[in-house]
């Protein structure tokens, strides 16, 4: 289910499941096993209530309840027919039907960029001919050629870029 506005793929991806899925997996979806205060896991007695609860910092707008209800109804129809017409999931077997319902943040996050924008020693982005693109800076994991990660690199390269940018002509 998405927020239906077409921006950024419609928002974060949520794994939506029901009490039967919890029982099948022998999982305890309650604290301390999950963090219900962090904005990454929600539960409710209806799909509409669940959609209204799905609000977090990476989501531009709340999820409309009718979108979640329609998405789950469509998926449940795939279970009935045995064919997933959207994603080709082989023989979808389990409906999402028994309360309580759950939503867990399942959005993939790219990490450890091993390719990206080329930069010079001032963190200016350079084109394929090695020429500086005026006013464009890059740092952290977005800067290509590094296989490390962490806040330190982003902070250091941000400092270098800011120091250079403030001295750069605005012409």
C-alpha cells in the first residue's frame, strides 16, 4: 500500500501482516521484541486504524486508510486465485485477514556506495573530463571511490566543501 501521490515511489515500504502470520512464525510482536515508540512498527485492530497509525519521519504524508484496505483486498484476491498479478509471487498462500494487523517498516536503505560522484580535494564534483562542475559539492557515501561508511567522513567532507564554497566566487 502506498500514499498514492507518486512522489518518491509513494513513501516508505511497509510489511503488512496479521495475527495468523505472527502465529505461523512463532513471533512476539510486542515490546521488548519490537520498538513501538520508534515509528517503525505499528499495530491495530482494523486495517483502517493501522493506516492512520502509520506516521513516521520518512513519510511525507500519512497513508490513506482506503489505500491500505484496497491493497490488502487485492492481495487477498490473489490468494483466492492462486496468481499474484502484480509481482508474480508463486502461489500466494496466506491472506491478511485476522486482527490484530501489523505494519513493520521494510524500506531498503542503500548503504556503502562504492560508486558515485567523483570529487576533487575540495569536494567539488567533477565531470567525466575531470572538469569542476561549478557550485556542486559532494561528500560522504555519495562521493565515489570509497568503500567505508560513517558519520566522520560525511562531517569532514562537509566541512571541506563548506570551507571551499564560502570562499568561492558567486559569479
